[in-house]
């Protein structure tokens, strides 16, 4: 039998991908069996059974230190444990080694959440999942109330869990969908939409492009590739996404054509006159928002049209919004050197550790700090004025230094307080930079 090799470059939006062996999984309404949490930290015992928290509701969070959305969610979990600790126990499970997780909590400060580390395969098998963060909701009777992503972890849902009420999130597995075709003279595509989106059954189709609405049960993701299906070369011809906001599709289509990566959320200007449409483009959507869309395209063989140029054309037709790159004068935070003498390094190998909650670098150029500050502020913060924060570098960004910032990197005031130690400052200025402008057709 011929082997099938599929190579994917995956850009995850609100989560990262993991794999777990499926073995007797349980779901909503099932009672949690007696299984130990192993290699536990931030608790009195290293092995813990959930009956230790009898009478409390339990929220289990699967995560990893390398997962940006997971790290971003940690402060909220810490806050909820403090606020509802009398009736709630937050438990996090990470596949990272014990010493890595301990180091992580020592760097971010705040409450140290009860965390099982390393090999906890039984829990992975009980609740198999592909993406993290992954949340399991267990009521005071030890029954599973639901499964969700991190966006459902709100005060309202925690209070409902404690009271034993139904939770306010969707966890459907399947849906019957119809697609809108932008190919083949606008005739409907007579194939299963999910197969087209996931490229698992092209059914002899040589080219197509299609949109469909929100797909329940699918985690939002943009997938660039694959390069091959059944040995059939698809390089520079294939792109698909599911459950993403319209602006994410634009950032991907224009960003990959321009720089080879998704464009920053903070560097998009919205000049859309239709206020209802503009609201859909600019608001922060939940993982189950009805305005999320899925899209899939396969270009014909030997096409002369670049893939992302065709995606841009499809987006313009479907949404009635065009995108252009323009140089605009905008408010930015510029990283600038105030006292060069305070920039020192011990030398040696360049190392960088960074999450939204800390930045630790040894012998690294200041440009690396600019890149991390830019990434976390422009992609995890507000995307429109006046709260938008764009980070750029000033002169001397090639200078190497040892930098240790232990704070939320999206808190400019606190970051500046710590940067002062190194003779640095994020100074608000007006500069002309390249922006992606979304306009009415």
C-alpha cells in the first residue's frame, strides 16, 4: 500500500496542537473515575486524587509552557482560584517536565496553580484532544459538565459550575453545512465541505474555492499547505482555514504574500463605511461566534496566479472589502536607548525565553526584544485606536544585552518601569509605517 505523507505548516490562533492516544474517553454526564494526578507541584503532596477536593467544583486546564494562548490564560486561572477558592479547585495538567513548569511559575509570579506535570497519560486518554488550552468542567458531584476552550473560562460559567447549572458554551461535534462557491462559474460544489476544507478527500477536483459559516466542534486555525496529498504536489496551490474571523483571513492573505507570515493585528486600519460590517471585522470574537467563517482553496495546475493573490480576490468578492498596503502616520511605542552604559552582557551563547508574562534574554540584540513586545502587544491586545499599541525599534537595536523583564509585556507602564534599569524606554511617538488598510470595494 502506498504511504501517504502530509506536511503541514500550521499557524494556531487561539491554541496550539497536541496529540493524545484515544482510550476509553469520557464526556459530558460521565462520572470522573479515580485516577491520580502525578508529579504534582504547588501542593502539599506530589500525587493527588480528586477526592481530596470533595465538595468543590473542579476546572481542569490542559496546557504547556510553550503555548502562547495557554500562558495568556494563566493569570485568569490564578484570579479565579483566588476569587472562588472556597468552592472551586483549578487544576492544570502540563506535559512539560516538572522543573520546566516550576521555573515557569517562578518567573511569572502570582499564585502558583496546582499542576500535574510530565507523564499523566491516563488524563490525556480520558480527555483526548488536539488543541490546547483545553478545559474540562467537573461539578461538585464529580460529573463532567462540559468541555471547552479557554475563552469559555469566565466568572459567569464558573459560578454556574459551582451552582450545578448548565454552562454557557457550545460543544457540538458535527453540523450540516452549505458552501458558497467562488469557482466553476459559481455553481455549488457537490462535495462534502469538511472534506474540501481538510483536504482529506478531493474526489478528483482539480481546483475550487469555497466559504462556509461557523463549524461547531472545530478549533480555529489557519493551515498553509499541505505540500502533497496522495503524492500529488500542491505546493503554492493549497490553503484552508476554519472558524476564523474575517480579518484573520485578510492578515494571512496579505501577510504571507508580503513577508511570508501572518500580518500583525495591530497594523491593520479599518476604513469600512458599513458600520455593521466594520463591527464584525474589528470585534474580539469568541471561539463559537456565528460570524466566524471557514475557507478553502485549491489552485489549478500550472496556474500563473499566485496563491495569496487569488485568496485576496476571493475575500474581496465574498466580503466586499479590499485590502491594500499603505504607509501611514500612526501612534507607536518606540524602544529607545537613554543610557547605553546600562546595557551590559555576560556574553556567551544567545538565549531568549519569552511568554506574554516575561522576557529573559542573554547576549541578545535589542531587536529581539522589539519583536517579542511587538508580537504580544499587536496580536494579543486591542487592534483599533485609541487602545492599539504598535511597537517599533529606534536606533541601536543591534546592541546585545542581558535583559530580564518579569511582568505582563502588554502593560507598557510596568514594562517601562523595568526597562529603566537597562537605560531603555518605550516612548510614544508618531511615525510613518507600513499598514494594511481594509476598505470598501
